[in-house]
């Protein structure tokens, strides 16, 4: 089932499409960011520390360690540059962002 098919199932006046897009991870924001390290202009990506494989193994072995590890991974989520992976993304329309972009 495609995203557009799911959206069309909701009434136009409902908040369903907005909630679904947030759950799928598609942001309605089109704000652009610039990386202060590599100069990449675009959207940032969400990065979590830790390993998905370890998380799955802990969930399969024991419930409590899996839960603790999952909560830790969720709490260490941050926005990073998709090109170089650092946390130095700032809005393009900020003074420093305009200096980097050159406009």
C-alpha cells in the first residue's frame, strides 16, 4: 500500500494525514539547513547512537536490558548532516547560515 493510498483513506477534514506523516517520519517542514563543517545545504537526518543489531539481540534475550538499551538509543537521537555526519547543521536563513551559503 502506498503512502498516497493511505492518505486518501482519511477524510479531508481529519488530522489523520498529518499524524500519519509524522509517524512515517515525513516532516511537513521544508526548512533548509547548512552544515558548518562541509557546507552541505539541505535537510538534516536523524541519527541514533548504538547498534540496531545489539538492540534486537537484547530484546530477544531479555526484556529489561532490551528496554533499557532502546530507551538509551532514543534519548541519544540527534540531527546530523547527511554528508559528513556531524551535528553542525544551522538554518540557512540565520546570519551565520547566510554567510556560509554566500547570500
